[in-house]
C-alpha cells in the first residue's frame, strides 16, 4: 500500500470526511435522505470461501430511513484506468454481502442492504472505464438479457473536479 492509499484511508476513517465527501461531491438526491449522524465504520477485511484474505478499502454504514445503507469507498491510486473495475466492485460487494450473511447482520426481513460503491480515482488520464458491469458483458437481447449481471459504481474522478470551477462544486 503506498503513501497515497494510507493517507486517504486515514482521512476517510473519520465520519466528518465521509459526510463532507457525500454532501460536497455526490450530487444525487438520495444523499439528503441519509442520516449522516449515524455513520458507522464497518470492518473491511474478509476471508473468501477458499481462504484467500481480501482487504477492503473503507466501508461505512449509514441509516437511510429505517434501513442501513452501506457505502463502499474504493480508493484507487493507479496511474492508469482499470477497464475491469466494475468486475472488482462486484467481487467486493459480494464479499461484503457474504460477510453480512455469515455474521447474521441482516435485518428482520432477511433482505440484503443496499450498497453504494464509490470509486475515488486520482490518476492522470480521465476515467474511461465502464461504471456498470453490464457494459462489460457481451450484449444480449430478449429473455437472455434479464440473466446478465448489473451493478453500477459511483465514480468520483479527482481530476474532473480539479478541472471545474471550485464555486461549482
């Protein structure tokens, strides 16, 4: 893990930073529905079924109405865009769900909680990769389409914000 990774992980281990990230850089209406006073950091280290250890980046949960919503912050510090980031996101989301099932942290209904994967990217080239895994799967039509995976992540491309007028952020 390089110094950038460590620094950002330390920053986003504080609820105030996560609150500021959401309210300042995620221009979506669902953010206003979150009870940001309930932000709780969640363990992000998992062991897969084949006993491989996986370390997540930073995971928070927050109340969204009567339910928990999980915020998965994937901090990306690489010099090039990962064209298969959506596959990694699906893998990390599945590991989080498996952990919630294994540790019996599902609500009374037994439903899995919603996850919002956020990718924070600070590389030089602007991000060009698909933000939904469905865009990586060969296109199919008709009945077969409903069996294809779908999972989108929210991209926060640091360079895009640097190119904007700070008054518009």
